[in-house]
């Protein structure tokens, strides 16, 4: 008895049975877009315009004079120093944590994930106070630090520690989902073919996660240079020594030096704009590489 094999096309539902994609009315779409644009303009664009307008309110010469003051240059140097130390430290931690979480099963894995998120949930001011309780003169390690002539609170090391603490989730939280989605098949294949662990990392793992890593670095750097709360608690506000750019802006503003305050704030605003542009480029390149990879897999099949 002959068996009839149905063609795949006969198994598809008729076109009339496929429901049409529902679209919201044009008025609703226009209203939502207008609401979004108004929100962006009111809470993002308008404040930036105000900052730059006030920064140059006294003229370009006054602007350059404000950012060339010794205290301003000291604040810039300390801000850059904190970022230069905090970002690589968080990159190393983020790579190690994401590798462990994405590649291994171990007791306490969920606890580690929870600990990574602590800086997101704890107020920066509270985190600064915790460091004071640990390293202050009356803190847990205060007497030992005094005996060895080491100073952390109200000094540069405390500012660096606070910056590392508040920024360390950014890189890890970008890398963990990426490495989990990629899996370990390519890495296992490379190891099977005789590649060393480091060679596998630099030739297989790192190229696959490069855009997520760069995205995390951008966010980490922006937060490190703009951090205020934790740094304010630990700095002591010593002019020319322990003031970062955000703290220096506060001091100038409280002294009614509005034009210099906005001049320094404009530098942080420029950093935010550069970060946004770089973020957009990273997202575009990441989407392009993902589309190319998907097209390649489709072509192979």
C-alpha cells in the first residue's frame, strides 16, 4: 500500500488563518513618542544645556581660567587617578567572576551573584561610612594603621577604595550574561586541539566578549569619574589634596562661585556625552557582529 508524503507546504496554515499583526493607532504612537521626547528634553537635554550655558556665562576666558586653577587641576588629577586604578581592578574582577559563574557550578554561586549586586543596593554614603568604620581612627583597623603610619580615611587610598567598591559590579554584570549565552563549546574545542588556557582565552573567549567588556568598561569609567557620595564621606574635602571633580564642584557652588562650578561640571557633562556616543558605537558594532554571525550560521545550514 503506497504512503503519501505531505509536502511541508501542505502543513502550513492558510494565509487567511494567520492573524494580522496588530498595530496601535497612529495617534497613540505619536503621543508616546512625543511623551518620550518631552521627558528626554526636560530631564536630560535641558539640564545639559543649562550647565554649558552657565559655564560660559562669564566668557571663554573666565571658563579657561576656572579649569586652570591649581585646585581644579588637582581635582582632575585625583579623579583620573581613581578611575585609572578602579577600572582595571574591576576589569580583572569582572573577568574572573564572570568566568567562574558562567563556566562552573559550585556551592555559593548564588551568594556570589548577590554579593556582586551589593553596591547597586547600598547607598554610596553608607558604603563610605562602612570604610570609615573599618579604617578610621576609631575603626576596626584604625589603631593598626596608626601604628604603621598608614592613612586611608581622608586620604587618596580611601577615595580609590570607595571608587572601586561602587563601580565593581558594572563589568561583571555585563560579562556574565554574555558568557552564559556563548557557552563553552568553542573553548572546549580549542583545549581539545591542544591550545593552552591563556591562548584559548585570548584567541577565543576575549574576541567573543570584547563588546560586552568594552561596554562595561565605559559604564565603570563614567561612574568612577562621577562618583560623589562614597568619595565625599572618605575625602575630608581637603582642597588640593582629596577633592575629586564632583566634590570640587560642590565646594565652588557652596562658595557662590557659580561660573567656575559650572565650568568644572561641564567637563563631567562632556564625559557623559562622550560615554553616550561610545556606548552607541559599541551597541551598533555588537549588533552588526551578531547579525553577521547569525547570517553565517544560516548560510552554513
